């Protein structure tokens, strides 16, 4: 049973396969051939590999889709690496073969003409290896680029430059459309990361080894050591061999190659790889899949069969792009259909040229539209066109070594550099502390090159120095005719020499004076700085101030001097002695305020003490005098009156503290006026010079002139001085006598000037904030950062002090004139806080006291206010109530008890001696006899003994009324005793 079953199954399979083959043959007989042109350089490795991949792509495509009715028929043309050959093929294929599309050409130089012909004939041009950005123009609607645009890798290159903080880079490129196309994009990308391109090295595509060597020697003389190489892989092999030969693949150099070179490294010989040891390269990334692995095996076998003379062939990304390009074209052709595969011929005419005789493809627009919509997963990754351009832009950063290449990082537009790339998403990175792996640099160095060096060819840096007549302590240029030698010395020069010695490497330089033919200055300081921008000088050393305007053209090191612009004016002695000198310590406003407060405090104390203190009662003149006397006597703490109110005591304590501060300050200021030399500046404010129209001086060639113009100084009122001696003469004359009223100095010059003339002039105001002196370098110079760090090291050490003492020591030999200038009179601004405290305290006490008075006397005041009469009468009544003595105050109560006790004592004495004293008394008829109960004594005035005064007819209480009073008291035996009650003042 088993054998018949197997036979039946085998026959069934055979029948099925036979039917399938018959169906395929039937379909093949009905397929429509579509001519497609191929323009490649078959004498090159990329040409052979690309054509092989195209054939395999079509075979694989139709093998997997046998039911498709269209079949691409390749019509290949060998351009022989010649632009003319590619142009001839571009004319022949559409005209004679009527191809519907062209795959190729191979390089960017050939592509321009072919693309133009394709646009005119409406024939899509699909290139898998032409990478120049110049080919991507809006007018090339029928051009499709499967490969990556060269401009897509410039940001990866600039990211490397930015990571290692290289400030300069030199592009080295081949002199053709392929080489030139990337340069504008590369320069912009480098500038975006603050890297300059000081030079562009152009290599002819036909350059000999000697010509390459000559250009490399030129690069060796420059200080930049970062080079970006963009040329064909064939030319690059000879280039790097020559660079290694002359010693430019040694330590300190940085070489970065574009993907045009790096993508072909696998096909290089080991000798070429050795010459490129340490090179960094940008390489196209494609995901390694199982399909790619299988295809690579099949391709190697197929290619080896077709090209037995070539051994060890390795597939590159160009072959993958060729495979995907052919697959996409086959899909688009099948999508368009099977009709209209013909050209519309132009009208025949003998006058038509070869170019004009080419017809127009009727299927071109549809095929163009179909290609724009093609999307699939290709061998090189996701395939799709956006404006005719492939969109994949992920790159690998590789490091070349003797054994090939080593991956050190990935780069994507979204995330920049990273060590690892997520295989599932080309824009997602794993987190990594270090985004670039270890790199072996040229010369087998693991240390990152700094990107520049001082050239070793003996060339010295040209350092410009100013030529000046004055302030030569900073820079001095002397010429020795005997030996025809120029010597440059000075403070700035010594600082620069010290800084350069601090650098970790040797720098050779020479000072060149900025002088004209006669030996004088060739221009202003701005002109000297601009020479660095023009590259006439490599740097400038001198008393060059760092300003914002100059920094637009050059770079400055960190400043090594103090900063600022100040006004210097003459000083004069105002210490004239006169009878009124005692008034000068305090300003007028302070005198007036102090006097007002003395009166005010006296009034407050009177209000607080009047009802409870006899010292502040009595006649009007007496009360006014006592109040003023008490207040003013606090100046010398001689007040005799005792205040009994707690509120008054609190006010007096605060006021005595204020008076203490005032008197001590007055004493110190008066002592200074009488004993110290009174040196005062003639001008204290620069605006005073502007208002008065005074003449002002400034140093010749300085940027200070621009500052004075900005401050609205009249240019006719500005005078130039070159030396300290000239400035001294102008200041001594004064503005009215042809001189100046003030001089504008930068801080370093001011210190030097005042060091010589400290007894005559002083600085009164800092009028402008600027940086100090700095060294000038070209924009982007790599020396700036190193020199700035060295400046910090020098200025913080003893070396700087020694240099200052050697050149600027005069400023330390004279006492600072600012210490001799006395301050102005003491003003209210220095004491208003004290007066505020005293005023608030006094007013608070006054308000509290009046509130207590109104509350205690509210009944009488209420009665007064409800009585008939005018408002003034009511106020007068309230004041009369206030003027009364507060007999309920504890002091008065205590005194009343003392008086009552004394009266009782006198009464007892009078009763015991009544019989003895009767004979001395007058007749009883002379006195008034009272019959009140015992101990009820009345004064002659009819007031009770406890009341010490009343309103006199003038409305004021007399404190003298109770001083002597006749008291009549009845004795026990009916007699009357007269006593005189005395009251001490």
C-alpha cells in the first residue's frame, strides 16, 4: 500500500509543476519588454559591482513575480570614466533605443548633462552613485537619487569637530563637481559649531604624486592640523600614501574622510590601510539583515563566476543602492502598465541638431509619478523618495587601523553622536556616558590632538606693536642705526613674553613696529587692530584696550590690566581760615534741620511736662525760655530740669542719642578743617565740564574720543595730548588760558600719570566701564584660549608684580592723592535716619499724651463743647483745662500729704502755747473769727490747702501763689492761731 501511495503523490507533484511551467511559458510569451538604459564606467570597481547588482535585482524581482507582464530590458553603455562618453550615451539611448529610464551615470561630473537630457526627453534618470549636492535642483524633476546626498554628512563631520573643540579645519577636496559641491555646506556646518575654515586645499583629479606632495607641504607649514578629505577613493589612496611619506600621518594630525572614501575601505589593499592608520571616517549605515547576508553570499558567488580575474571581491553600499534602484524601477514600470511605451518624434527637418532630434517619452510623466510613490524595504534600508531624494541619513563613525576599520560611534540628525544604535529604530539611542568610543589617532596616539600646532618650518609669528611718543612705559620702540636693529620693550611686551614662556609649547615670534617710512606711527590703534583682521599681523601686543567694536574683527585674550575710563582734574587747597569756619562742618540744610528739631523737641517736652512739672509752669516767657533752654542745653548735656513723665524721658533719651552723634561728627569734621590740608578737586562731575563748556583732553590715538563724542562733548572743546608732560602743561594752564579743565584717562595711564603728579591732580570719577588691555589675535585663532589661560597664571603670580615694579613703579612712590582730598561738609543725607527716629518717637509720645489727656478730662471738655459760644471759645476753654495743674499726679499727691502733715504738726504746737502767746496777739476784732469744726483751715484766698494755684486773670496759673499764704485755724480753746504756710520754690 505504501509504494502505490508514493507513486501517486509523485505523479501529482509532477503534474502541478508541469502546469506551472506551462503557465509561466505562456505568460513569458505575452510579456512586454521595456527598454532601460544603463550608463556606467565598466572599467571601475563600482561600475562592475553596480551592473552585477542591477542584473541580480531584476532576476530576483521577476523570479518572485513571474506573473508580471512587463520585463525590463537593459541596454548598457560604457562611459569609460569620461564625461563625453556619458553624454554620448545619454543622446544615443533615448534617440535610438527609446529607453523609458536610465540607471546612472556613475559620478557627479557625468550627471549634469545626462540629467538635462532626461528632463528634456521626460526620461527618469536614476543614479545610485552621483552624490554631489549641486545635482539636486528644483528644475531636475526627472532626476532620482538613490544614494545619499553629500551634504547629509556635513553635520556628522561638524559634530566630531565640536566634540573635540577644534577651532579650525581645512577641507581638502578634488577639483571637480563632486569635490566642490559639498564645500558650501561643510563650511556652514563648521561655522555653526564655531570652527573656522582658514584655508581650502584643492587637488586636481589628474594631480601627480609630486603635485599632491607640494600641496601637503604647504599644509604642513600652517598651524591647523585638522583636515577633512573629500575626493574619489582612487585619488585618496595616492593622497594618503604621500601624506604618510612626508610625515603628516604622525601624532598631532587629525584626518577625517567623507563616505565617498570610507565606504570603499573594504576593497583597499593592506598597504593603503596602513597609510591611513588613525583616520576618522564617516561611513554610510545600513542595517545588517538575514536577507542582506543571503544576498551577499549569492552576489559573491555570481560576481566571481562573471569576473574570474578579480579575487576577494566585497560588496559595498553602492552595490546595495544599485540593487534597490533596479528593483524600484521594475516596480514602477509594472505599476504604469503596458501601454504608451513609445517616443513622440519631433518633426523631421534637416536643420535639427542631434540634441533637438531626440523625441519625448509619452510614458515619462506616469513613470515619474510611479517612482515617487514607490516604498519598500530594500537591502540598504527603507526605500522611498522625497523630492526625488533618498531620506536615509544615519552614519557610522569609524576609525581606520592596519587591520581595517573599527566602529567608534553612530550619528543621526535627531541625536547626534552615540556609542550604540538601537537596531529596531535608527533614531533611538541607548544612554551612554561617553558618546564616542576610544580612538587611535595618527602616530598610534590615544591622546586627542588639540587640532593645531605652531608650524615647524621656521616661520615666526608676526607680532605688531604700536609706535608712540608718550607713555612709553607700556610700549617703547627704539631703533639702533649702528646695527640696523629695532628693539621693542615695555610693560606690555614683558607681560607677553612671560605669557608665551608659560605655554606648554614653544612659539617663535618677532615684534614688528606699526610704523610708516619715517619711523612714526602708521595709524591709530584701531588701524593697528584692523591689520590683524587683514592678516598682515598674526597678533598685536601693546596697550590695546578690549572694546566691543574691535571684537567684531578680532579675538582678544583675557585682560591683564585693570579696566575703566576716569576723569582726572587739578586739586586746590580750600583750607582758608576765617571767623566763620566753625559753620563749615555742617551743610546749610543740616544746620536748619538741627535747629528746627531743637525747637520741636523743646515743645514736645513742654507739652508732656506742663501739667505735671512745676519747672515747666509759670509766666509765658518763663515757660518758653525753660523749654528752649532745656532742649538746647542737651548739646552739652547741661539740662538741670528734671522730667517726670515717662513719655518725656523716652523722648529725651532718643534726642540725647541724636545730639551725641551730631556733636561728635561736628567735632571730628571741624578738627579736620582746622588741622588737615584741605585739597579739593576743581571739578567733581564730568557733566559739570559739559555744562560749563570747559576744554577736556584725551590721549591721541585712543578710542576715548568715541566715548567723549557719545557723551555729547563739543568736538571743538577736545584737545589731544600724547605724553604725561603735555597733559600736565594743559591742566596747569586751565581751560580759560588755553589748557584743559580735565583729562580723560584709561585706568593704567591714570595710575602712571598720578604716580608722577599726585600732588597736583586727582581722579574724581569713573565715567566708563571697559575691559583692560588684551592681546589681539585673528578671529578663531587657537592661540587665544591657551594664551588666556597663561595670562591668568602670570597675573596671579609674583612675575606680574615684578614686571609692574620694573615699569610702573613710579605710581607707588607717591602717596595716593585721593587720601589728601577732604570730604565735603556733612549733609542731611548722612543723618536723616536719626532725625526720622527722633521725629517719629516725639510725635508718638505727643499723640499718646494728648490721647490720655482727652480721655481723663473728657467730662469737662464735653461740658465745654456743649456750652454756648464760638468754636474759638470752646478751644480756649479746652486749653484752659489743659493749662491746669494735674493735682492727681502722684508727685502732687505726695506733696499734698507732706503739706497736710506739716500743718497738723504746727497746729499742735500752737495749742500748747496758746496761753503764752495770747499777749502777743492783736485784738480779736482785727481778725475774722471762724466757727468751723476743728482742723478745718482755710487760706486767705479761700482755696483748699491741697491746691497750689489757680488761673490768674490772664488765664495762666501762678506757681508762686502758694508760696506764702495766711492760714487761720481755730484752737481747741476757742482762740485763733495764725500760721504762715511756706512753699519752697
